[in-house]
C-alpha cells in the first residue's frame, strides 16, 4: 500500500515556512562570517573579507595583512566554523529522524545510547589502537561503537517482547549507562596524558578542526541526510504510531532498524570529530516543529539548518567567554539546552 504524503502546503503556509527558513539561512551565514572575526585575536571584518577573497579568487595583489592573520582566518577559524555547522546539521537531523522513528519527543542520539557507543569506539581507537587504518580509524571505530550500541538497544527491546518507542527509550538509557562506564574504564587504563586529552575531547569542541577533518562529516551528512529525506514518508508514518504505520504499508521493525542505523552512522562520525555535544538533536527539532509543524519534508532540512546555527553560535561563545582559553562547546550546549527544557516544562505546566 502506498503511503499517503501530507497534502501540499497552501500558499499562505508556504510563505509562513519560507520566510523563517530564509531568516535562519541568513542568520547562519551571518554567524559564520562574524565568527571569523571574533576570538582571542579580533580581526576587522574588512580584513577577513579580503583574506577570503584573496584565497577564493586570487588576483596576485600583494596582501596588506600579516601572514599570521591569514593563517588564523583560513587555517584555524574557517575549518572550525565549517565543522561546527556540519556537526550541528548532522545532530539536528538525526534528532528529528529519531524522534519521528520512535514517536518520542525526548529521543536523540544521546538518550538512545548511540552517542555513548560512538564515544566508546572513539576512545578505543584513540587510546589503545592508534591509526591502524589511517585517518579513517577513529570515525570507523566510532561508527562501529554507535552501531553496536544501537543493535544492543534493539536486542534488549526485542527480548522484552516489544520494540515500541517506550521500550527503545528505556533500553537506550540502560545501554548508555553501561557503555559510558566501559568508555570510562578505557580512560582509566590509558596513560595519564592521553587520558587527559580524551577527557577534554569528550566534553565536546572543535579545537582540533582543520581542512583534513572536514570530508568525513561532510560525506556522512550528505549520505545520511539523503537517506532520511528519501524515507521521509516512512518517518511521517512512524510518527503517527506503529499501528498506523503498519496500516500504511510500513514494515515497522525493519524501518526503525534502518533509520537508527543511519542515525548511528551520522552520530558516530560527528562524535569522532567533535566529542560529546548534547542537546542539539533534542532541542532543535522542538524549535523547528513549533514553526513548520510535523511534516518531515520540512522538519528534517529545517532541523539541520537550526542545528548548524546553534552550534556555530555556541562555538562563538566557547571561544570568547573565557578568551584566550576555550570553553568546551558541550558545556555551552548543556547549559542552553537545560534552560530551554526547564522553560518548556514551565510553559506546558502553565498551559
């Protein structure tokens, strides 16, 4: 049976969705441009613009800026900003997809144990394995850990006799605690210097960003995003409940497994390059659905945009609030995300 997709939006609704989308896109581009100028060393925006133009469209004119300033803009800040946008977009889209697949507004890669599995795999690669597969070692181990945690969550849910959304969430919480304990054991048995580096990395951040890091998250976002968008009808059906989805022709258990595997793939790669950054996949879909509704044709790309904007802004805060030192981005997102949900619970209680 063919799945019926929601009716095409009316002109008024298209305008109601299009305008916020354009506004978020403009804010994202503005935040990325502004982020190039701020930090422990403030650089005039005109100088930043000229450096970018000289790199993108070289004219052969002698630069008037110092080589160190150009290195800060092109080699340090721009890769970091692009990485923040990629990670935010990936986590935002995964959160939206998982919330639809499990029909639970609290579902995200961290609550379902996926991120904890990615951290376990990354810790194993960084602390005890090394680059046996070259630069792809950590992302591959992180994906393997995320996928392994996902399969354990699904297996536990099946052992209880059901793979409903509530069972998946409870299984995910249990697996997350156990896997996190195993990741901490790996840190405990590592040498002190490596353990300190991994502990700081686990808090989340983009300090290790460079141009060589960007291809992996870019490919993961493109591939995983294409999958979710291609399966948006299945996600819409799952969001209406298992019985409704079955009636509409969706093989619920298989579809949920495939979506969680795609989410594990994106999460594993993103965690491998940024560490643990929470609340992006949990918070951004809520904000998006307040504006565009629940149709995943709109929710998925909008969550990616808002997630990217959120992490670019969080990175600006992390680089400036205690400059010249960096505050871990995961600390910033944790504070903002916690306050957001307190306010949301207060509004719901008041309503």
